[in-house]
C-alpha cells in the first residue's frame, strides 16, 4: 500500500510541468505568427510603394515630344519632354497620395531626361506587433525605346 501512495505522489508532482511546456509552445507559436504577420505586412507595403512608383513613371514617360512625333512618326529620334515628364510623374504621385494615403510617404526624387523617367519614393514600415524603425525605399525607371 505504501508503494502505491509513493507512486501517486510522484505523478502529482509532475502534472504542472506539462502545462508549463504547453504554455511555452503557445508562446513560441504566437511569436512566430506575429513575426510572419509583420513580414507579410512589410512585403505588401513594399509592393504597394513599387506599384505607385511604376504607375507614376509610366504616366511620365507618356510625355513625348508630340510635334516631332507627328512630323516624323515613331523613330529613334522620338524623345521625351523632360519638364513635362517630370510634372506628369509628380502630379500622378500627388493624385495617388490624395486618393489612397500612405502615412509618411516621401518623394525622394523624380528625374526626367529625354529618354527616361525615374522616381524614388520611401515610407516607414508599419507593423502590427513589433515596432520597427525602418523605411522602405523603391525606385522605378521607364525608358522610351524605339522598336521598329
């Protein structure tokens, strides 16, 4: 009889360890889910910024020299009007920011030449669980090429 009681005592002493192990696993799972969620949010934010920059430079690269285009057609000499291309790119970025705001969005640079338009924008990363002091910076470039 004494052996049976001693065995019951040792089983009772180990009951709480399984619960602690379960709580530890739950904590690890919650941390993994929060890290994965924040990584996915950062990826989506980067994709959104890249799409915005791509759309802006595509709007800017449509600013070709219409007079030369109408006189000679699409030739290797067809060029962009840099001032107009830059203005179209900037206005597209500003219109997009009014319709769908990205907190902390900053237009770093917009460069237009007679052959290409480039835009660089950046914004801070917004996360759900872990505070991160970082920014995402994207660049997009479109070139005017003649295929003939």
